[in-house]
C-alpha cells in the first residue's frame, strides 16, 4: 500500500511540476485580460476607485488606457516570446494598484486599520498577483516545461 501511495504522490507531484508554471502563467494572463477588458467599456467594478485614485488624469482617458495596458499584460503572459515585455508592464502597473490604500483609506478600510473593505480586499489580493509574477519571471531564462511559443 505504501508503494502505491508513494507512486501516486510522485506522479501527482510530477504533473504539478510539469504544468504548474504554465497554468499559473495562463491563469494570470486570463485575469489581466478579463479585468483589463472591462475598463475600456465602463464595466469594471473598480472604475470609480481608479478615477478617484488617479484624480490628476481625466478618467475618461486614464481608465480605458489602464484597461488596454492590462489587456496587453495578459496577452503578453499568454505568449512566451512576449513574457519579458508583459512582466515589465506588470511591474510598472502593480505599485499603482496600492495607491488607494494611502490616498483613499476611508474606502479601503472599515472600522480599524486591519479591517479591509471589499475594495481593500481587492487591492490586497494583488500580493498574489505580484507573487505569481515573480514565479513566472523566474522562468524567463529557462522554462520548466518544453513550451517554446506558448
């Protein structure tokens, strides 16, 4: 029984090692395309938050531009030859996503500095996106699977 479980564990871990990075990259790409694709059409739930945070740019220009920027990141994550460009765009964009925590704390927090509102949770989840981007960035020079183009 132990040998059977050990073999199953080895196979499952091998599958995760082989496909985990690729699926992480595709998942992150889809998230950026989806979230970014909503912004140019006024369908994003964070439209007002972005507009209030980056108050020095006209929202009718900045929000769609940010959306297309995010779509470009997503597309770049889907195609390996564009990966460095996508990661560069991503790391330029992500620090700005934390601005509402500083500029609009009344929107991001509820009763205490540790109780996040829904908007605050949306922003804090970007820590996961940053971590995923770091893992993906670690594969730029070598890739754990044999994918060349995708």
